[in-house]
């Protein structure tokens, strides 16, 4: 069974991309899972983090990105002609011993397509809803993976709706401060509202992942306590991701021999435990 999960927060700068990559790499290296990372943010941070700017530009110039899938939907009002397998970049992790993480990269071209995509659903000649494009496009390759993790933009736009439509559930990375956590209830409301609009079951609220945690910060302690006590919010997945130079630096493209080298030996155990908590929540509902 393939688990498709969106990594989502309507606020930027909370560590969505780093969380997506970290979960994918630990699932592959430590849990033996085959993982596909999907970049749905037009800022293409995931694509550049995984490939480096030079390789990403070659992929983009060769039109081997998800932008081609959305362009096809606009040009033909259907999905199916584009061979999505040719956009999959295999073995995309920059960690030498992590070999089961693939990538579906994106191009900023989708920013120019989005105004036209919104009109697709009401076009009389269209046989596909605009939010169905990614789900339909993924169908031919979905069974090749245990996990598909989708890095979403910081908004509930057409790209995020596509991610949610394709997903079984979602996680919310957040810095434990007032501004970053404030919008989580609104995010929950918007996801539920979209599911009703699309006529689908709402993706499961799998949990909140605390990022950039500062152990000595009173604000962080207070906000974590608030998140933990508010039963209307998704459950907290522990342990927290600490704010360290190693973890923040992992977003910069370079080659690493091991996950311990990339994320730091002192952070390794906690990140593995967090990934296990995520995996158990997805697979066992715990």
C-alpha cells in the first residue's frame, strides 16, 4: 500500500522542505521504504535542495518536471498523455548510502499556468477537475513506492489542492511560536472545506511536527504546551526538531556520506525517533 502524505502549512519559513527531505531520507535509510518526494511549491526549494541548482536547471530545460503535466492538462483538457515516469529523477538524495529516494521536480513555470488552471474546472470541454491533475498523473507510478511525500506551497492554492486531493493525510510542520501556530485551526478548516468542495473524504490530520525548537525559549515551551492541550488540533509528533546549524544547513546542496554527517550525530537519534513516530502514525494510526 502506498501512503501519500502532504507536508503543509500556510505560513512560510517553518521548515516544510527540510521536514519533507528528512522524513523521506530516514524512511528510506532506516525503515527500508521506497520513497518519492514531490515538489509542488513554485519556489522549487525541494527540487534545488535535492538536485542542486546546476542539475535542476538541466532537468528544467529538458522539460522533465511536473510543469509539463499541468501544461498538458491546460492544452488538452485531460491527463494521460504525459509520461510522468520521465519526470522522475531516481536516487535523488545527496546522501551516499540513501538510494531509495526519488524526486518529482517542479519548475517555476507553473506560476504562469496557475491563473489558467483555475478556469479549467469550469471549461465545458474539460473532462478533469483542476485539483485532480496530480492524482491522475501519479497513478501509473504510485505502486512503485511505499511513501509519497508532497512538499506544498504556503497557501491553499491550486497546487496545494492537487496535493491534498492525491493525499491520504497531511502533517503540519511549525515553529512553536505565536505567529507560526496561529493559523493551524484555519488550515484545518480550509482542508475540510476543500474536501467538501471536491466531494472527497478529508485527508487525515496525521500530526504537527515541531521545527526549529529552542530548548531554552519560554515562548516555545508555552506554545508546545498549548498545542499539546488543544484537542481540536492534530496530535504532536515527538521528539521536536531542534534549531541547529547542521539541520538548517542540510537544505544546502552538497554531497554527504551518511545521514549522521548531513544532520549531525547529536541530532540523528531524535530525527530517527520522529520519523518512526510519523511512520507508526501513518501505518498503525498510533
